[in-house]
């Protein structure tokens, strides 16, 4: 039950072109202890008054000059003003046709003229009690929705933290740094946006791309940390990190894990078909794999590692251009150039291990 004190504090707007009716209803309400009552004789003012006064109940005459009660209710509906606002119709016209028409455009109940004091008070109190219960329910729903939203964000943050730490674990085994993951995933986001992918798709690539090399967890140390060149058998084992990663990440129905597994499997495929593990050609390679392939190589060229020096950015960009149609999707190379200003900003923010002007190293795309 709603406390009577709260009901009496409700806001009631009364609309009737007859001043006598307004005075009578206002007097009845004030006599019962209602403290927030507003009356208006011109129905053309109702929409603006509803917006400013925010009534809990609207008492509305049907037959008025300039704008009848039906038109007022239709106007409120068209303006999408509080679909839960209860309307108590004031009318001497009790015909079935009038009542049905009023109900169709938003009326909830009727007060018959001339007014009966007890009927007025009981109908108003009943409608206000329902209104306040409904408002409480809506408030509770909003609180629950906010808690769910906060919990969802917390879970998303936790998931991303687990992803980042797991991805870093794989990269540490390859003597890398967490900044590489941050940079290349940001590069991938820039490329996805430049390629015109929708927001959800771009966010998936940003979240999933750090897991691209997670399969290196399954590569033996003797190969992963070998100081010299790998022989043919060792390269064959090294290249299995793509299928190992896809197996580790696969088998889950979430869009994020499906995208991550796809990237892990295909980020070493080449546009010309000479990549691995499947030798896919052109658009057979998923767009996510093509984007991460370019982003990963670009950051690798820029980065200083124990086994190589960093490339100057101009040389790294030229290497990407030189492999247009070879390792990389030609259209994505164009997107890469369009995204370079944003990529430069990322490099500036996350420049550790990218010396500004270092000597080059041999570029071996697709390995």
C-alpha cells in the first residue's frame, strides 16, 4: 500500500473550460489535503504544462473549445509524453461511443458530471495509488537495469583483463612486450574502422586481436628461443602455433572467442595464397585475419627485439606497400594509408621499444 501522505503529495493537473468545475475540483482536492494541484481552462496549454508540471494524474474534460479532450490525449500520445500518465476523463456524455473513443486514445477512467464528492475522491485516490505503485516498479526496474549494466561492464573489464594477461603470457614466451599487443590491436581497430566495418565488428577485432599468437604457448622452448635460423622441420613446428591457437580458443559460442579463434588461425595467411596453415587466397581469408596480419607485421617491423633492430617508420610503410597484393589485401593497404594519422598517434602514445630512427632488418613476411 502507498502511504496516504505520499498520495496527497501527488501532482494533479485539472483541465476544464468551465471555471466553476475547476474551482469545485480544486476545492475538493485541497479539502482532502492534496498539496500540488494545478488547473487550466485552455486545453492548448496542456502539453507544455505536462512537460513543466510533470503530473501524476490528468483530470481532463472532453468537450472544450479550441481543442477537445480527445485531441489533447492524441497530442500527448504523439509527443510520446509519459505513456503511463493516467487520464481521468470529466464528462456529462456517458454514451457508449464516447467512452470507447476516449479509452482508445488514452483514458483510464471516467468522472460523470455533475460531480459526486465521494466518487471524485475515491477515483482520484485509486488512480494515484496505481500510478505511484507503477512508478515504484519502474524505479526498481531502472535500479536493477543499472546494476545489471554495471555488472556487465565489470565482467567485460574482467574478461578483457584475462584476455590481455593470457595474451601477454604467450608473448613473453616469444620475448615480446605487452606494448606490442596494445599497439597492434589499436592498429587493427584503426584498419577495421577505415575499412568501414560496423562498430560491433571493430570492437570485436580490438578485443580478439591480442590473442593472435596464443598458440605459441604450445611451441617447444628449443624452437621458440632458438638464437639462430630455424630449419625446415623447426619452421613446420613453429607454424603450428596458428592451429594450436585456434584449437585453444575454439569451441565456444561467443562472438569474441569465435573471432579470436579465426584470427589465431588465419593471421599468417597471405593474399597471394602462399601463407599458412591453409594456403587461403584473397577473400577466402577472413577480413579479421587480413587486418591482424597487416597490423602485426607493421608493428613487428617498427619494434626493437633481441634478435632485430627496429625499422624507421618510412621503411616499414614502404615494406607494407611493397607487399600489396602479396602478403596483404590491396584494399586494406589503402585503408592502412588512410589510417596512418591515427596510427601515428598510437605510436606516439605507446612508443616504448620503437626507437625513432634505427637501422633496418630483413623483412620476411608470412613467417
